[in-house]
């Protein structure tokens, strides 16, 4: 697939999702390079298109108006570029169901307007950046089915608008932070290596409707405060 959008300076939305752009070009996603001239571009939908290759650093050169990026369900690999943190107007970032590897770049914490992050079903490793707690607009954080390690950052408790937090099927360890009691409607921490007891502060989750802690190494008693989760 060879596309040159450079001359489409007034285009504000591109969606090519759910197609079969199959070729022998390993870098066909490189057409993103031509989008930096599209200064009015607000959203890009490239999900479920069988795109291959490495996401170019030029992704960080998109329009200052840019707010939504859909790349899920492709065959992209390599590291998520650090330049993604340049998209300071981004509200939705969807890269799920690809083959991304390496750490979640610290620059992701520059996205102060981000509301939705879909990173699930990749091979991301390392730890969840502690600075992710600075993303005060975050509503949904999906990191399940990766290879993330270390502890769940207590700083997530600062993300007071989170309604759905999916961290299942990783290699997370340590105790469940009591600070998580200030957030979430859906909390899934299953299939990790968490240990210790369930914090009594869980009873403060009045909006909690789904809780999955299965397949961990939790111990001690189930706190009676769980009965305070009236929406569970």
C-alpha cells in the first residue's frame, strides 16, 4: 500500500479500519510520514487492517489538533516510539492486539488529556511508569495480557476518574495498593503474582461493579469492608 496524504492539508479525519491491506512491504505503515503536512488532522483510524512493520517516530509529528489514534488489531511490532508523548492533545490511544515489545515509554505521561489507553494483548514488558498517576483525565486503562512486571504503582490512586482498570495476565507482583480504593468501577488484577491481603480500603469502592483477583497469591481473610461495595 502506497499512500501520500501530504497534499490533503485540509483533511481532518482518516479512517481505513477493518480492511485487508496486505503486501510484501514490511514498512507499509511508513506512510504516516506524509501525515505531518496534514495540519488539521484530528483522528486516524488504522485498526484491523493487517498493517505490518514498526511504528515510525514521525507519529509524534501529527497535528496539534490530533486527539484519537486507532492502531489496534494489526501486526505492528518493535517499541512504541517515545515521540508518542508529543501528541499532547491525545484523548484516545489504541494499540491493542499487536506485537509491540519493550517498556511503556515514560513520555506517555506527557499526555495530560488522555482519557482512554488500550495497550492490551501485546508483549510490553518492564514496569508501569509511576508517573502514569499524573494522567488525571484517565478513564480507562487496559494493559491486560502483556509481560509487565514490578509492582502496581500506588500513584494510580491519583487518577480519580478511572472507571475501568484492567491489569490482568501480566507478571505484576507485590501487594495491592490501598490507594486503588479511590477509583474504578471495574477492577481486574487477575493472573498476576500479587500477594498479601486485600486492603480493607476496598470497601470505599462504592461504584465497583466487577472485581477479579483470581489466580494470584493473596492470603489472609477477606475483609468485611468488602460488604461496603454496594454496587458489586
